C-alpha cells in the first residue's frame, strides 16, 4: 500500500510540474485585449438574448392565433 501511495504522489508531482511549465509557456492577453474580448462576448450574449426573445414572442403570437 505504501508503494502505491508513493507512486500516486510521484504522479501528482509530475503533473503539477507539467502544469507549471505550461503556465510559463502560455501568453496571457494584456488588459486592452481582455477588455475587448469581454465586450465582444457581452454584446454577443445580449444579441443572443434578444434573438431568443424575438423567437419566443413569434411562437407566442402564433400559438395565440391558433387558440383564439
């Protein structure tokens, strides 16, 4: 059992070392890029919400015509 625990600890250490190396290789966006990307995502979400709202209202209107 002790060997198994040591093997797991060794694997976890190796994994965390690889994660740290990957973080160092990663290029992070600067503040300007981050703000631009955030604005694009928020605008897309608002447009998507309005699209869903429009579809919902059209379906609601059609159902109202059918049941009226």
